[in-house]
C-alpha cells in the first residue's frame, strides 16, 4: 500500500477512535444527567395528610421525602422508591393503595424531584439515599421496614438489603439484574460497537460520576437472605424479561423469594392485583 494511502487510512482510524470516545463520553453524561419526568402528584391530590421531610444522606446530599403516617402507629413501615428518570410523585398511586395498612415514606433519589445532587449514579450512591430513609424511620420508632422499588428503585432495594438488616422485606418491580447487560441491550442497534461503547461508558461513569457497574442486583441477589418478591411483566420493553429470569436464578437458594411474572403489561404498567399481592407479601414478613 502506498505511504500516502496508508497515512490517510491511519488518520481515518484515529478520527473514528476520537469520535467514538467523544460519543461514549457524551452518552454517559446524558445517562447520568437525565431530565426528570415530573408527575405533578403529591399526597394532597389524594387528600392524604402527610409530612414533608428533608433527609441527609451520609455524603451530605439532601433527600426530599413525604412521610404518610398511618392512623395506627403500630402498623409496619414501608419505603417506596421511584424509577429512572422519575420522582416520588410517580409512586403515589401505589402509596395511596397501600396506606391503609402501612406507614409510608416516599423519597426522591438524588438529582431527581426535589432532592439535591446534580447527577444520578444509577444505584451506587442511591444506596445512601435509601439508608437515609431507613435512618428517618428508625428515629420514628421503626426498627424494621419493607422496601418497594420500581425499576432503578428495585435495583437499589435489592443491593441495599444485602448489608442493611433494617430491611425486612423487598418488593422489586421491573428491576434490571445487571447494568452492563442493560447497557448492551439498550445500544443493541450498534451491533458489535455496543460492547466497547458500554465499557467506555462504565469507565467514564466511574471516573466522573460515581457509577459502579459492578454493583449488580443479580450478584447481590445471590447473597440476599431477606424475603424478596420479584415482579416483572414478560412484555416489558425497557427492562427485558431476561433480567427477571436472572434474578430468579440468583434467588433460588432464598426460601423467602417469590415471583410474579404477568403475561401482559409494558414497563410501569401495574397488574390489576399488584397492590394486593404486595400488601400480603409485606404483611407476611413485617
């Protein structure tokens, strides 16, 4: 090959590599800085008395929450966690159905809703947000609590429950099992290029935005002894059902694990008997 053509080809390769790195960095920024989907809902829309609370995560981030106190203080407590990229109001329909039987605390993860922080870590530092919620409940006299999480919230619930004995039961709805796998599925249209793209995104996320892709709910579930209910609709178009199957396999040694996989429903669509199943599960273990 003539030297001129070889030099030109090397320049093309270099430009492609630099561009690819730039795309991976920009993609990571977009993932960690999403625009929050605001529901506009709060307990007041359901005529529910509530207390607006401000919690402090151990790294100093301010976490916004709503505490819905049950008329009977002896009722068990729940923490309800929203998905990505939503906020606590998105979970109000579920909270409204469960409030007759529980004391309920809803929180905004960092960088979402009214909480502080400028970016999401997709589960890593969000564990501190959940622990702040458990600290609040403990101060109110609840030594144990259940945690209900949707999507990202479900992943955070599973990961945190492994090392926080205050979590007595977990309900995870439509959670991912492995962040690396989810990234590869999200960018599947890039074919073979999705693999280096996801690896670069993991690198930038760890360097700049406190992400830890090694924090896998699937790996955590293998060590989880806390009772857990995994709910996942089979047609879920955002978190493929494969993730639920991986969680089921990881929880096979957990005697308190239960599974509910409806045949219908997109991501976030609740089965008609969802609240009743969740209520019965928590009442059994709290």
